[in-house]
C-alpha cells in the first residue's frame, strides 16, 4: 500500500510517500511496524495525539482496519482560518 506523509511528519521521516508491504490489520499495527524500522519513524510517530490519519482520503482512526485500503496518509491536525 502507499503510505503518504505530510508537513512535519514528512520532514522527520524524510520522504513524502513510500510503498509499504505490511501484514498489519489496523492502522495502529502499521504505525508500530513503521516505528520499529528506524529512529526517524519512531520520532515521527512518538506522539499519536499530534497526528491524524486518512485511509483512501477519508479521515479515520488509528484502530481502523486496513483491509482493502490502498493509501494511508499521516498528517498533523489542521486548523481553520
């Protein structure tokens, strides 16, 4: 699946997007797999309260299933203005 990073998440990881092979059943399991890769991922995902997730461009939760999902995007909360 494609994993997309926005804003400071992209800056910490150093990539805007990557293809990820995973056996994770939920977003949280995917996050744990990513955090275990390298320190830069661990840092980017160290405070999940500062992150939002979208599955196939729909806002979702970290306990959501990844079944059938083609794209996971991580980004900080957006503010209006």
